[in-house]
C-alpha cells in the first residue's frame, strides 16, 4: 500500500502519528492474510513494532506486508515500511512490525489456513524465526512449558 502523509495525519512535529502508521500496517497485513487464507481474517496480536524513523509530512510511504509463516489457524505477517525520497525516488526502510492474524469462518470460528513455502533467503529466515517467536509468546503466556519450546531452546544451547 502506498500513500501520502497528509497534514491531518501528523503530530505537532509534522511527523506521521504512530497510531496512523499502526492502522496502515494493520490494513496491509489484513490484506496479505486474507489473500493467503482466502478467509475472513482478524488481528490476533501486534507482536512487534519498531518506529525507527519519523515519517515527515508530505512523505510517500509504502507499507509492504507478507506472510512469514502459517500455523494451524494463524498467520504471522511481517511488515516493512518504506519512505520514498521526494527528490531522488530512492526508498529507505523506516519501520517494521510483526502482526498475527487468525482466519475465521462466517461465524467467527477459527479455521485452518494453507501452509506456506518460503522461497527467498529472507523468506526462509523470517519463516524459521516465526516459530521461535510463537514459542516465546506461548511460554510467556503460560500456554507452553519452557522445556517444550525446542526451537527457542536451541538458540541457547551450544552446538
């Protein structure tokens, strides 16, 4: 999704409101999740947001969302936010986020989603890391025993 930052979307420093950026990221992630699952999707969580750079008034902003991994009914969506230089046209990464979406049927009951096959090196890295992020989230929520988080534990064990 590409859009322009307008005056009504900025804070007193003339930068895009963080909440406005979150909404844009949520919309892009929702589209990616729906395209992959071909189902209604709902935001389950915002797992990570990094506001690394301010986005000034008048900027052209592109929000790119891609499924990084699927689970039974959920999908992790990785979002990259780019700012286009007004003069050169070059793009610089400004922010990133990771959202989780769940596919649901017409009554709101979670439903299975198709698997994902990563192709590029970046897709493969994000795919592998998604399982560790999910395990960490489940451990922190008390829904998984730390001893069962095998992928997460592997980070801390020596080869």
